[in-house]
C-alpha cells in the first residue's frame, strides 16, 4: 500500500488548526482530495463534517465523489470548509484512523451527498442538515472500551430526587437525638433540684425543731415561755455609780451587754445590799461606795454575785446633766412630779408626770435622784434606771461618736475603764436600746441585806450569768440569823457568834417555830454549820443541808428551843 492509500500517514503534513468547536476540540482546515474508491470498513463509523457519531448505525461504503465547493459553516468562524470532513489524526488509533471520529454532539454537520455514479465532476444537490441527536454510548465490546478517553464524554450532574428526602431524614434523626438528650438533661436537672429541695427541707425542719427545743435532749429546762439562750453566753458588765453632789447619797446599777442573746439590761442594786468590806467584815453597798471607793466595791460585788465586772463608771450629777444636754435631752415616762427648787411659788414643775416627757439636763438629774418622803429606796432606783435607759437610747451606737460624747464630759476616767473602752460598751448598749432589746431589773434584797429567795436564779444567774457565793473573805464564815423564837433573840445570838469568831451578815424576823435549825448549802460548809450549832448551844442533829439566806455560808433559824443567854 502506498502513501496515497493511507491518508492519515503520520509522516505527511498535518492539516492546519483553524479554531475550536463549542466543546473545546480543535477544528482542522480541510483539503481537497481526489475521489477515491474507499474500501469497505465494517468498523468505520459514518463520516460527518464535524466528527464521528458513536451511536450511528453502520452504513455501506460510499462511492468516491468529485471534489466539491467548500461549504460555509457558521460554527467555524466563517472559514470555508471542504466537502469532506478530514478526520483528526490519532497516533494511538489501532484502526489506522479509518474509524476514528471526533465527538461532536452539539454541532450538527451537513452530510455530503454522494455524486451519481458515472458523472464525474458534477456537484450533487445539497441535502438538508441532519437533525442533531442525543449522543449515545456506542455498542462496543470490552476490548474497545479502552479506546475511549474522558474528553470524549460529557458528564451531566442530574439532581438526585431523593437527596432532599435524605437531608430531611438526617435532620429529623439529629433533631430527635437532640430532643432525647435535652429531655434526659432536663430530667437529671429536675432530679438534682428535687434532692436539693429535700435536703434543705430536712435541714430546715431539724433546725426549727432544734431551735424550738422539740428534739430529744434539747428541750428548754427553764420557765415556760422563757427564751433564754442555753450554754455559755458572752457578757460584758460594768458598774455605774451616780453620786449626788448636792443631796448626798449614791445610786448603783450594773450595765450588762449580752452579745449572745443581743440583749442589754440595767440591774439596779439597792444600797442595803450586804457586801464585804476590804477587811472581810460585813457592810452595805452604800457604805462600801462611800468608804471603799470604786475598786473595793467592784471587787465586793464581783465576789458576792460571781459575775465578772470589767470596770467602774463614776458619774457625778453635774456630768450627767452635761451628758443629757449633749445628747439633746431624753424622753421618759415619769411617775412623779418634781418641783423646780429654783422656781418661784406657783411656777411650773421641773418634771411633770406623764408619758413621753422630754427632760433636759437639770430635769434628768432631778428625776433620777428624786425620792419622796417615806418612799422606799426601790422607787428612786427605778427612776434612776429610767434616766439611764433614756440616755442610752440617745447615745450614738457607733464607738467613735460615743467616744466623742464621753470626751465632751472631760471627767476623770477610772483606771479600770478608760474612755475608749467605756465608749465601746455604751455604744453596744445603745444599739440594744434603740432596737427595743433593753430592759431594767431590780435586785431584790431583804431587810438584813441578803438576797431574797429566788433572786439568785432570776437575776444573778439569768442576767449576770453568775452564782451567789457565801461571804467567806479571809477564811471567816458568814452567818445570818432568822429569829423564830417569838422574842427578840437576834442581838443576843449575834454577840455569841461574833465572840465565836464568825462574821454576822444580818438578822431578820421569822415565823415562830418550836425547833431551831442550822442550814448550810455547800458540803464544804457542813463542818462550819456543826461548829455554829455548838457555839449557840444547839444539838448537832439540828444541822441540815438546804439553802442559806442571801450571802451567808450558814443560816441559823432560831426556835423556841433556843435558850437566850442572860434571859431568866
């Protein structure tokens, strides 16, 4: 076979590329060729102007045709083309280029009609352009599949009809999982909240029962309705002495700050209260203030009441007047009318009787020291307590301003209670007074100066947190006498006891009784009680354990069996 018989000889010059079609394939310039008798190739596809139709059916070989005038193709940029489509050269074509056609699906080409046989050179009539067909995959065998390249095919992404359904299903399953997880989380939170509420309810209920004393072993053993705190309590106590520089005499009170119960109290002490002097001898509170001074009286009260007293505040009447004026006056519910000693006849009284009376400095001093003729000392002490309460209600509740008020007085401070400490104590008491947590109590005292029965529990123990102890300073037993003989036997028995080396702390009258009795309270005082019985000539079996009166270590209750010395 010569070169003319193989038009796709790779050693011959190749056609010139004149452009590219809509699919990016090169378009070659067609050259006119002489008509030749083509051999029938069963594998060759139908030749078209623009390439090979892979889905076309095999046709019979065409007869050679004479050269034709090039036709005009709008898709080739206006360049003329020959009547025959020049197949593109493929060096890898195993069929020698006979069956190689370009993949041109979108650009239809007008097929070249074969000229009638026996009329050479005659131009055939043009045929209408063929209708473009959708490219189909050629029916090739497994051996031919390798001859197709990726650029020969056009892949079109068609929307998946089920894609939206799959996305919706994924969203549904994801949201359902989230809802389940959220439900489990809310369930856990509700369980935790329920447990916390139950724990708080149990703790609150137990706390309420404990505070109310309803739990076993926590009941209040005091008086019914009493709200006193149980256990150790923190108290701060100072003693206040008011000295009347004009009328004479003194008034004494204990100012108690209970920080545990948030309660303030003024405990009024009668001057008749029996205390021990500096030498251990029995005396009264009034005499102790005048004779022993502040330190001696403070120690005597500390020993008697068993309460720790921090210091002494001596307040003379001129300083009380200045302090009330500094505070702008006080308000007191007065129970008596106090005339003005400097006023003229018919003038208004200095203090009027009534509720919420405003008192200035002079009126406050006059009311605190007023004691009508034949009036008991307790009435004057109660007025003194009212003035103290009104003064504390007007006192600043902060230590700095309270210190300014104390410094304004310019009084000589007791060494046991500097101005700074006094101001701090008064500020705390003022806070209690402003909130209504403040009260006044009177320490009950008998005629002999001893504490009345029950006073040790109601005042000394509950308010002061102390315990009444027997006066036994210097190792000398304190003995009191109650006369039940029906005669005046106190003085005779007193002399016998003093001569026997005992300290006499007071004697009172008692109901007549037949048999005498020697009473001691502490087991350590039993031997002393036996010795007292022998000193008075009473039998040893008259000694009994009980509760001595007041501050005495031993109380002698004389009966008709007692023989009064010197009596006929």
